[in-house]
C-alpha cells in the first residue's frame, strides 16, 4: 500500500520495446499433435551433460528417465512420449553456432502412455529435502530461459533464511506470451506450486510478480491466490528487463543483490511461473518435465499462438501447427528478441529453456551495419545495472578486458537494453559476450596454471620429502647399528587430478 | 576483436540512428535560423548556404582522402557542424570566413581526430574560436537588424557584393552587440546600471531584435528548439540547466555586491550566445561527459567560465571559450563521475550481503 502511494522509481534504466503480444496472447494454448520423432538433447540445462541410461532399441514410456544427471548441478532427461529409442546420435543443437550435440532420438508409438509415477499422498507431509530431491529427479530447470537446475536453487534456499519466494511472471521480452497464457489458464496450479516452494523453503511469503500489461493474468492469479494467506500478487511496471531476477527483486523488495552474491543472500528466491507450474506437476502428480508452453510468433508466422510442446519436438512441427510461415523469415530466433539465440534450422528440437520460437519478418529485424559511437549515452541511460556500455565496448573491442571489467563487464547481465537503443547500431552485446568469453577462458587458464604450479610444488615437496626420508633412513640404519629405530614414512602426496569441470558453473 | 559478422541478440531496435539524431538537432535549429536569416537579410542567407555547403563538401573530401565510403556524409554531422558555425558568425561576414570556418571545423576539428565520435573539442566552436583569433576584424563586425523587406535592408546586388566581394556594410547599420557595448562602456568608466538602463531592453533581447550572430539573437526561438530536443530526448536537462543556473547565480551575487560594474541576471541570460551554447553546443554528446553528475559538473564549469570571461576576460563573448575549455576536462570528469553500479557501493565494492535490520536480528539470535 505504502509503496503504491509513494511510487518511487525503483529500477533504473530499462527500455520499452514494442510488445507485439496481442495476437498470441488472445488464443488458448494449443495442444500439439504428437510428432513422429522426438530429439532429446543431453544438454538442456546449465551444468554437466546428462548421461544416457537407455540403449538403442529400448522401449520407453512417457516420463521415463532416459538420461541421468552426473552431478549436483545438472538435470536428468525424460522421454516426453512413449515409443522406441532409435538412435543416440549427434544432431544440430539449438545454438547459434550450429554445433552438434548428442541427443536421444525416440520414435513415438502414438499411445503417449505415461509411466507409473508411483507418487501419491500429500506433499505437505513430506520433508523439504525429499521434495527438493523429487524436483531434481523430475529434471526441472529454470524455464524463463536461464535453464539453471531448479532443485539446486531449492536446496541452496534450504541453507539460507528465505523470506520471500518470488514467482516471476513479469515476462518482459517482446512477442513472448507463454507465461501470460500459462498464468491465465493454470493459475491455481501455479499458486499451489508457489505454496509448495514456500513449504520446502519454510519461507515467510510468496509473491507473484506480474507486469501491469497483463491485466487478465493478474486477475486470474489474484483470484487463485485469494484463499491463501501469504501468497500475494503484485503488479510491476512494464519495462524491459523487469524479468531479470535482480531487477525484479529490487522492484519488489527494494533491495539490491550484492555484486557476486546470489539472490538468496537477500532472503529471496526467484522462480519463473513455468518452473513453478512444473514443480507443482512434479510434486503433486510425480510428472517430470516433459513438455512446456512455447510462444510461436513473429511477423512471418501465419497464426501466432502459444503451444504446449513436448520437449524434443522439432521446431518445424511447432511452426506447422501455427499455420506455417508466410514467406521467408528474415530471422529465426529461439527465445525472445532481446536475449534469444538465432536458429540456423527449423529441424532443431524444442528444449526445456525454449520460451519462444520467433520467425521475424524483414521489417522487424533491425539493420545491422554499425557506425561509430557518438557517445550519446543512450546506453548508459538504458542500462539497468548502472554500467557504462560504451566504455565497456570500446575496451572489449581493443581487447583490453581488464579495462572492460573495470567499467562493469562483470556486472553486465547481457540484457541487450544498450544495443536496443544505440543510434549507431553498435552490436554491444556481441562485444560483451566476446569479452566475457575471453575473460572466462583466461580465468580457466589461470586456474589451470595455478593448479600446475601447485602440482609441481607438491611434486618437489614429495621428492624433497623422499630424499629427507632416505637420508633419515640411512641415518636410522647407521643409528640402528647402535640401537634399532623405525624410519618415518614419506609424506603423503596428491595424485594428479584433472581440474573438475563443474567449477565454472 | 574484429568487427564481427555473427549477429547476436538483441533482434529488436528502437529504429533510432545517428542520421536521425543529427537531423533532429538541425530541425530544432530551424526556427532561430529562419528568424536570423529574416533579420539579417540576403547576406546572411548567402553566408549560411555557403558555410553549410562548404562543411558538407569538406566532409566528402576528407572521406575521399581517408578512403571511407562517401555515404558516411549522410550521417548529417557535417551539415550540423556547418550549420552551427554559420549561425554563430556575424551575419554579414564575407563568404570566405564561412568556408575557412567550415573547413577548419570539419577537417581539423573532427576528421583529423579520426572522424565522428573521436574529436575532443566541439568542431563548430573550435572553428569559431580559430576564426575569431585569426580574423578578429571580420568576426567582430556586427550589424543592426535590417529585416528582409525593410528600408534599411540591402538589395540583392548589394548583398552579393557584401558577402562575395567583402563590401563594407553601410555605416548606419554597424554597431556593437549588447555584450560588446557594455564592455566598452565599462572600460570608459560608465556604470553598468546606467548603460543597461539606457541601452538594454530585456524583452527586445529576448525576442532577438538586436545585433549579434545570425542565429543566437532570439532567445525565445532558441528555447523553442531546446524544448523540442528535450522532448525528443536528444539532450538531457543537466548541462543546460546547471550552466544557466551557475551563470545566473554568479551574476546575481556580483550584481547585488557591485551593481556599478556588473550586469544582472537577465542581461547575462538573454545576451550573446549563452542560450544557444547551453542547449545546442555544450550538450554535444561527443564532447560532453556521460553520467548525470558529470554533466552537472560540466555545465556548472561552462557557466562559471562564461561569467568569468565575460567580466574579466579580453573578449566580450565567452561561450565558445568556456565550452572548449570544459571539453578538455571531459575525460577527467568522466573518470571520476561514474554511475553507481547495481549491487555495489559507490566505490565499486559489493554491497554488504545483509541489511542493517538483518544484521541486528542475526546478532540477537546468537
């Protein structure tokens, strides 16, 4: 109430791209016909690739785990329909590089038969850790596009004092309406999911934050949250990037997440509405994450719409269900236009983090030729993190990565607001991605170097210790001639290990 | 990193461009320019056209020398430079003043530094200052307004000879600007208040019916353009407001303390090119600082310098010198005035993870 009266501008910067949301938001979520073939990439999440546990020729049921998570920060993959595994092979991954990625390929049998999930009973009776493990086994990742394993967040949360479970329904990217539609149609499930997360974390309250350009979603969620205490629905101003966790936390709680820390350090845990819905499905019915709502939109799509797509469905199948393309799209994007990745082919599969498939018409794609920076500071005004994008870009361009870091590269969330407003059309995000990549590589190299130095020092120490031990033994033998003494054992030394791969996550 | 070929996100854009920005600034200059052209007649029109054309031509020449694509000239920056030089010149200056100024502004002031975005100094002001020092007589020969169609206005033929043959202006029309007049009067031991009471009518100065540069005389029309620029978010309020406020505060203090020797706020704000300078010249994005605080400091510096130079300097007009001087400080100001980063303290250290309330509770719990 008080905040409503004062209405202080909480979040800095930001931009207001044209929404293009009307057409797809108006229609119900479409259930897709079963595709003939499903391609399940083993890497659909941040962290280590999943490891297949089925063989070619195996019969699988819908919801059956076909690849397990090898480490804590990873997620298993489940068959998204019943059928037979026909191959485990490299396919083109939904990635701008067109790199290959290993996938389990399943021919569907048309029955779409669920596996017996064996889940019954009230989840509120279970221990929080049991529930968190169930979320982990369901293969749920952050479905707003960040694809961080959801269970990792929940487990971290149990170690901190969480005051607020923040359900992110702000959906600030243009074109995307999958969360909007989900909130309108599955409001009760989402509220129930939020309550379950609150239960797992023993959090004080749950807040569902929705941008004020989605009045129907707000109304539906308010109605669903009504019966429960401590589940609030808050309208936040429409602005990009309101959907970024840091900005949303600032808007709702007025606090900033300290640089380098996680949101749990300010007592908040953020989950996207899609993730919350998936968590509800997993905890109440035992259903793993096998499908998601995807917005199919853009000027080149005949009938923009939200579809419920099985994970692994080829993108072409989604586009066909929406009336196909009217002409050649100028750009095909997985995700939203602000942070999505370009797609090279429509044959790539839908993955867990795919919020949208956009086929942009020619007039919707900006021209890409860059002119020199005129230091107009539009990017500085637009940056929600308070950085100086023009300085960062100038330094990244000159390969001065320390300089770029000094001007805030580390704090950059790659939201693209700066490039969106740049009158010179400078591909700022591209510079930052490049510089961040180089910095990461350098850090890894430094780590490796340090490790090598450590190892050689250890080796030297071991040699020295052995020498000393031998000398001691000799001395002891000499001494033994006088009176017998047991020689000291040489010092234990480390085996040579390769640096663990999860460190960079 | 080489200028890359891979096209990364975002795949959306406001549609703004450098050309659009420059042309909007030119558009904002239209009212005061048209008024100036009307006020000073054909010689002013000739000079304006010649200067703008010379600037664009110089840009083309430089692009040819530098082996850059010719269409870079379409970004409009050369036109704007030429335009700004033209409207800050004495309206009846001979044609070669405009040509030399435009060449100096574009070639030396901008392209020698590496083209658009690389120059340290405002090219138009650099050119004007260079002209003032090199050709002081031509740059300080002012004429009283002789609007098109009025009795005093020169005929087309006379105008041609004024601009292109350096014919002298009729004696009846020559005169000093308000600032120049005051400066001379003060050196002759007249008191500022007397001079202003006799010769200065503030509303006339505001409307622009006075001697001065081509486009700077009408404060009202300059403000009209400024409002347009702020509405289009091409300039921000920080630099002009802090510049004008600083000038106003200092002139007020000195007028109150010593009215005999110092002119007042209204005189300073409505005379000379201070408004044009505040809204169109000091706000040049390339040569002014980035962050808001830096902009405030920059503007205040400009305002203070204008006051100092006008009162104690050798020239009656001060905007060009002040802006150039502050341009040279821009990198320094930028260095020390960065915006605070999200999640960090102003110095750059991360915020403490717990708020004071949390800390208190934590302490209590233990």
